[in-house]
């Protein structure tokens, strides 16, 4: 998914402005680096990436000449993984352990980004 596809999504965590500014500077200098932002597309919500989304929104709001879509895909929907985990655990997306996402994503393609996901 492109950055413009997730601009309306809400952050899931509080953000630190200094860190957001560092991410913004990195994006402007180097493009998109690292793991994708994980989203639940069907509900229009983030699973990871509050700081990265805040940086993208800052670029969108303040860097008029920068084309966010030139970054390529910055987010990946994980609805199928979330649905399977919720079914297996007889719960809803609201019950996902955001502070320990390894419970949800271990053994899936997301695991390749484990070192980049603080909540892993």
C-alpha cells in the first residue's frame, strides 16, 4: 500500500517528535527504508508504525514538492493473519497484544521484520 492509502489511519501509540523528525529526514534523504507499516486494511487501522506514519503525514502536510507515492509500498495489510489469530484465540482485533506482536506474527512472513518491530 502507498503512503497516501494510509493517511487517514490513526496512530496506535503516542509519538516522540524528535524521533518522528529523524524518520522524516531519513525518508526525505534516503526514501523508504526498513520494514513496512503493518495495517488492518478492513478496519483502517495501524498495527505497527505510529512514528513512521507521523513522519509520512508531516511530509504530506509540509513538503509540497515531495511525492509520497514515489516511495512505493510503505504498508502491508495483515488482515488474513489477524483474522486467523483471532479465530484461533476466540477474540477480536481489539484483543491483539500490541505490546507482544510475536504472539500474532510468529511463523508468518512478518517474522522477517522481527528485529525492526520494537513490540516483537
